[in-house]
C-alpha cells in the first residue's frame, strides 16, 4: 500500500472513529440508558451529565494507561528480572550490575555535563535573541531564521553537523566547514573533532543548543511583550540605562517563564538519544544514559540492565517534570 495513502487512511479512520465514538456513546447515554422523559426526567438528565465527562475522558485515560502507565510498570518488572534465568526475579541485581559498569558512570557524567550546559546556553541565547529581535525592523524575519532549526529532526540536525565536523586527509579538499576554517587559520592538519574526548561532548551539545534556542526565543519573546510598557517608560524617566532595564526590570518579571523554558529543555536533554546515536554512537567517551539503555536492551539483549537504566532516566525526569507543571500553572494564575 502506498505510504501516503496509508497515512491518509489512518487519519480518516482515527478521526472518524473518535467522532463515531462520541456520537454513538452520547446517543446511548441520552436515548437508551437515561432518556430525559417521564417522571424521572430530571434525575436522568443529572445522571447523564455526571457520566458524560467520563465518556469524553475515557479514550484518553485508556491511551495513557496503555501507552504510559503499563510500559512504566512493565519496565519496572523487567528491571527486577533476569533474561538468562528465564525471567526469574533477581531483585536489585540488575541495578547493582549497572552501578559497577564504567560505561554507566560515563553516561551519567556526560548527562550531567549536558544538563549543566545545554539548558543554560539555550535559554541564554534564546533570551538574547528575543530581546534583540524585538528592537530591529526585520525582527520577525530574524526570529523565523532562528526558529527554523526546530523544524528539523534531531537526526537531520546531527547529519548536518556531522558534515560540518567532517575531517578528510590533508591532501583532499575539506568539506567540513570547521576544518576548512581551522586550516585557513594556520592549523597543521585536519582534526577529527568528534573523537577528541571531553570536547567532542561539547561539539554534540552545540547541535541541541542550535535547535532549542529557537524554542526558548519564541516563549521568552512572548513573555517580554507581556511586560507593561508603563514599567519600562518609568524606568527610562528615572534614568535607567538599557542594561539596568533588562536585568532589573524585565528579567524579574519573566523569571517564571525563564524557569519553565529552562526545565522544559532540561527534560529534552535527559532524553537525548538521536544526536549522540547518529554522530558518535556513544563512542569516544560520548555515551549518555539513553544510548546506554539502547545498547543494553537491543545490542546486548540484556533487558534487565536496560530496563534498570530506563528507570534511572525516569527517576531523573520525574521531579523536573513535576516542577515544570507546577511553575506553568503558577505562571497561568
């Protein structure tokens, strides 16, 4: 079957199924179970209205249970079993084995390095871009260009930057922009940037910063536009310079939005997989937790340690996710 036709058919069936479900469930509720007629008409209407929200939430609750709650429970179960022993319960043995693996601690170290740099850099560059683009005539065009990487998949962005970091032999023309510039500036020979320990992690982080800066800029630009003009004008009258206005007037008023953007990017960083997988495959000391989980689960075929590492990722993400939701609701209020 043609993939385009298959996708269109899936959309039609999905949307049609939802519409049909809501229509027929309402008909059964109003016409069969609790018809609004007779001496119990008022009571039936109240009963139907009490049940109706659950009809609408039912598919969502089912989907969350099937695709979110069940996988978490099953992953936890697998992390406590051993494939080599036929799925026998082994308690925390998989976690103990994982904690003794140097590759795991390499992944943890790299994840924390990503957490320290990527959210901070993305938020800072996004805030800078939001402030500067609001002050120039062609700001909307600049915002579109900065936001454009958000439309590129992580794998696509990784391929682009892999070409930028590409290194060819000295007697061959360089197609990697970084090496071409490096040699023009007096470098002796091309550098395989992605194989240089520690620095290669920074080169990988650049990809995610490039993508997430556009997201941070859009959110923070909206927050900056929400600052009352009277506040800024009063500061100007009092003799405040642009830096004082930005850091002492604007920043405190959008601090809640900054935290939400920061934590949202942090969650993305904790789950990063595509960029590392496509560019280094976790080699040269670039392993992160998601890649470690993939290696154990699908390459080593060790579902116990793979599931244990998945649970570690979930435990790291959950507090940040809760904090993010709390701040988002606080910002809305």
